[in-house]
């Protein structure tokens, strides 16, 4: 395929622009792309996960939000500003110290703020049941606290059923 501009050299840069649901494709050689400024972008080694995460922190919270208060981790002394600058947590206690700020960030990056991981095939069934029981007990407590007794009774019955199922597997 030849360059759309000079019609002499082979096209090595392919650009697709979509504006107002209108798609425009350009096929340019390296020289024409550089001359028009279309080939000036780069995703080379200077682009890193650290830069990506740092951008997520600044766009999500902004510098003004960070400067308002400087809570520090009681275990390692890291501040939230240190975390936003480096993109790394100092220790496991930092999750507790910065929890309110980290949770929405983790949800945005990973889709969830709780790591679920994989389960071993042999013990997977029991572990899955135990995790479900734990979630249901939390849900039961929440329903009772909100005085939603019908939902609490339904969850209680489900807990009993799962406990019987778990005991029969043991």
C-alpha cells in the first residue's frame, strides 16, 4: 500500500480517526507522517505502568485533595503524597491507613477492591462455600441492623442450608 500523501513510498503508519461517528483512515509513509505531525506519538520505553498509575492518582484525586491532609501509615510512616508520587504502598498497614482513598482507586484499576484469587481444585468447593457463608453472615448483620427482618430470615435460612452442605462434605 502506498502513502496517501506522496503516493511514492510504502505506507508504514496507519491512522484511524473517528470524529462524530465518521471514520477517516490515513496510510502514510514515515516521512509524510513526521512532516504532518501524525507520527510524532510514541509508546516506547518511556511509557511505564508507574506513569500510568501516577496519572490515575492525579486525575482521580488532584493535587489539592492530597495537600488537604497528610495521614501517615503508623507502621512505616509513608504519607499518601509519598504513595501518589511513587505509585507503591510501603507496607500492608498502608491499606488500612489510606483505605478510604485507595478503595475507589483499586475499584477503577482492577474492577474490585478485594482480591479473590484462584482456588485449589481439591479444596475449592469447601473454600468457596466458606467464603459465601462469610459474605452471607455479613449480609445478615446488615439486614438486622437496618431492621429488614424478612430479608434477614431469608439469608439466615440460606446460611443454615450452606452450613448443612458444608458439614456433609467434611
